[in-house]
């Protein structure tokens, strides 16, 4: 009895072959093929309750070339931080109370009627600000008693 063999070129993941017996036939589809490890970890950001930080996206193809997105990015936050839109691809993350917040950005990568969601996250760690200076000051000199 024959079997089916699937060969995937691990160097060039665009190359794949399937071999097997002529009967019975099997119709199937695999894809899209994504390189293992292509998806990175979420961004980790630390700031104090007095700060804000600009977050932005630069969509890229798997070959790391610039890629368009369909419409504007949709930003959301869970936690005490707030978001202030800057333009279609960036926002200010404004620190809230001490603790962690999670910012998520969602885009449609399909440039047609369909929807292919791409999402990324940023974990924002907010802490109490440390002293930056001691504020040493002197009064005007006075005569001794």
C-alpha cells in the first residue's frame, strides 16, 4: 500500500512537494506558509505616571518590505493607560495609575473586500516616578545673633 510523502524545503519555504500513489486521490491546500519564529514577542514598555510614549506601526511583507494596509489601524487598551491618536498609524500612550496596561493594534492586511487581520500588542508597565533631583536651595545670608 502506497503512502503520501510531503517534502518541505526548510531553506526556501516557498518550495514544497507532495508525492504518493495515483489512487486514491486527495485534494487539499496548505497555506499560507509562515517562517517559524516570524512572529515576535509583544513589545514591553516601562514608564512613570508622569510620562507618555508614541507607539507606531510600519506594516511589512514577510520579506520585510513596506506593505499597505486596508484602512486605518484600530487601537485599544486594557488597563489605566489612555490612547491619544496622532495619525493613521500611531498613537500616544499616556500613563495612567501604577500597574500594567495592554495596548492592542489591529489592521486589515487584505487590500480587497476580504478581511485578513494582523494584530500586535504592547504591555505598558507604569511605575511611580523616582526623584530626579533633591531641589537643594539656600536662603539669603543673615547676620549672626
